[in-house]
C-alpha cells in the first residue's frame, strides 16, 4: 500500500540528502524541487513487466534445465510464462500498459491470479501420494512401436516352464534360444533400459512404466499449456518445497521517458510497495548516498556547462544522472559479483548508445565525458567495476579449458626428454611409466588415447597456479566508455559485460532502440529494471506488490518534469 501524504514530513528527507552533497569545488548544491503530481493523461504511457524468481528446481529428461529464456509453460491468458532461471522456475509476465478496451489493471490482476493459482495447484499435486498417469506421448516420426513392444513383452513376461528358478531376467533358457531368437534379445535390452531409469530420471515419454510418485509434471497443472524441453516432459520433484517458496524474489521492469529517471529514483526510494518495504530497500540500507549523489553530480555538471540555447537540458541531465548511477554503483562494489548486472540496483535494458542517440545534435555537443567524470569526482582511466564480475560456478570449467589448451599447445614437446616435464611432474611420471621408448607414431597414438588422463595429471600440479589466471572482468575504463558513446559504440553493452562469458549479463543494454508506446507517440520509453526488490515474498503477497509497483510507474510517468 502507498504511504499517505499525511504521514510524510513537510521536508522530504530524500531532497535534503541531495542538497547535502557538495560539489567537487565545495559549493553547496541547491535542493531539488519536490516532484509535483500532474493530472494524469487519459492513457498513461508505461510498460511494466514482472518476474518472480523461485527456488524450485525444474527438470526434464533427468537433468536440471539450464537454458535461459526457454519456454516451459504458457499461461491460459497468454500473458505469462515459465522459464528456467539458474535451473529454477521463474514466472515472467508480458509488459502491461494502458491500452485496449479492457483496462490493463484487470489484465494484471488476472495474470497474477493465474500465476499464484498455478503455484497453489502445483503444491496440491506435489502433496498427493497417488501415482501420476502414464505420460506416454507418441512422437511424430518415432521408429519404435511401443504398443507392439508392450504386447510382445506381455507374451514374453511369462517364461516357459524350463526357466531356471530364481532367474529374474526375461531372457529365455539357453536351450530355447534357438527357437525364440526372432529379434527379441534386442527387445529385452531395450525394454530393460527403458524401464530402469536412473535415480534422478523419471520414466520419460514412451516408457512402459508410469512416472514414479516423487515427480510432478507441469502439464498436470491446468492453468495453461506445458511445453516439452528438448523432447521431454518438464517436472519438479515432490521433495522440493513448493508451498513456501521462501526465497521467491520479485523483479520489475518498467518503461519510462528519459526525462523521468530522477522521478523513478525518488519513487523507488520512497514508495511503500509492500508492508513497509520500498523497491530500493537493499540499496538504501547498504549505501543510501548513491542515488542522491547521482542527481547532485548531474546538477553540478549542468551548472558547469552553463545555459545554451537549443539544448534539451531535461534529457541531457537525466542521461548524465543514469550514467552516474552506474559509475557510483560500480565504484561502491563491496566485492566480486558472479554476474555483471548484480553491481547495479537500477539497470537499463536499452543500451546507452540508443539513449544517447535520442539527443539532438546541439544537445550531443553539450556531452563532455571528461567534465562528467570531473563533476562527479571520478578518476578517468579507472574501470567501471571496482572489483568486477566472475562466474564462480564456472571456475571448474575454466580450469579444464586452460588445462586442455595447455595440452593441445605443448603435447608435441612431450616426446623429448626435456619436453616431457613441460606440463608438470605428474604428467612426466605418467608418461615415463607408460610410454617411455615408444616410437614417434606409437607415442602420438598414446597421447591421443590418454588425453583426458594426461590433462587430469596436469591439473593436479597446476590448478592452484591457474586459478590466479582466472581474474574477474572489470568492464571498460570510465573515460573510454563515455568517449566511445560519442563514437557510436557502447562498451557497457558489449563483451565482456554483456557477452563472452557466463558471468556476463545479456539483459544489460539488450535493446538497440527505445520502445514505442502503443499509441506510437514520439516520446519513446527506456526499460528500467529495479534489481533490489524485497526478497522472500510469498505468493499471497505477489498481487499487492505487483499492483503497487504498477501504480508507482504510473506516478513516475505523471510526474514528467519539463
């Protein structure tokens, strides 16, 4: 619920905080005027979408699904879907905006209601102890006729009288093999393989055994349409706690006009969206100075360039404000993050070049990279990230990659007495004990056949050293980033920040142009993602949270400052 104006002090503490921060030259900065709500337009120009990240692992074919943006389930109204996020169920909605005959608030309520209904239904099914129905799905173009196989299995499952007592396979006695060998030996092997899944592998499509009772398939939840993942049905394990979703983390992305960046910052720091929590709660508690500092530095920059005719000061100031949010957040990193976007409490999904290119020529001429950094008291040739980002879970794969590359580059030297030490003592000992004296051709064959064993021996001696070669990425240098914008390149929306490694964040700067609203008005929208919403929100609170955030973005858009 929203805070009442009666409960707010006459002097907004957020604006006092902005006024408190001094410029690099020591001059006190004037307070920013409070944003005044204007009469809302007939249609509010906004696009607001939601994500609810859960801790419920999702599987297909016996494996946890790690596939970003894979569609696993589509809601009945077509306005939400399920995708795996880090292997867990994530609910994603379409963006909502005021359009059409049906008010979007109704669509939002309907959608969140369906999502929470899905959670409730899945929980009910997960608690059931009756076996699920057969999940057999006939795949087009299948080479196997399972009906025929089933009939043949039934005929063969009652062994002849001569079957030895205690024998638990379906294989007929040796003396009868000649009479029954019509391809059924191969059938036995296939049926045994199909009906004996691994511990974590539920019987899949086309098996003759119904699913075990410790799995719940998404297709059994009647809130929409389930989709196969790589030809397999998608399921969750009953042992996972569906009911509490104690670590569910909401996320919101809203479309706003560039001129409203500061308004979004204020609203995200002052709006009560759920039981006393505010959208930027975590950021505010950890470092409540970043946002007012960003606004204050942008004001100092605008004063430094002075007044000029023909400059769109509103857009320029808000672009510089957003740049400061990134620079200050990167500077205040408390340690290495395992994704690039985690350093930023507020993130644009449009790349900065697309935003920069909304400025007209005269306004672009007032964009001075060196002065932006100087006005913010920021070093020029310093990386954006203080500590950087590195996928810790990917470190093992990186070590294996380094070891494989070392082997491929240096294996040709291993045949020489000196060269066999080049990959370490463990490799030397292995080769000396197994391949000493082999002729050249035989030695090459030995290396090829024992590649993995040699790489393992190399890693035994070199992993500790190679860990030092796996260093976090720290992004572009500040001055280079801002200067390259003028050269039509955004270094914060390219490798390694948004591509090139698992720790990158493709959502950062994903879009090369701003959004149109549904009325195709000339003022475009930038997608702003608020990354630090309250964690651990239970499903029963998702509706209230979504409605309050939806209305918050409406207030931001109605506070347009010209």
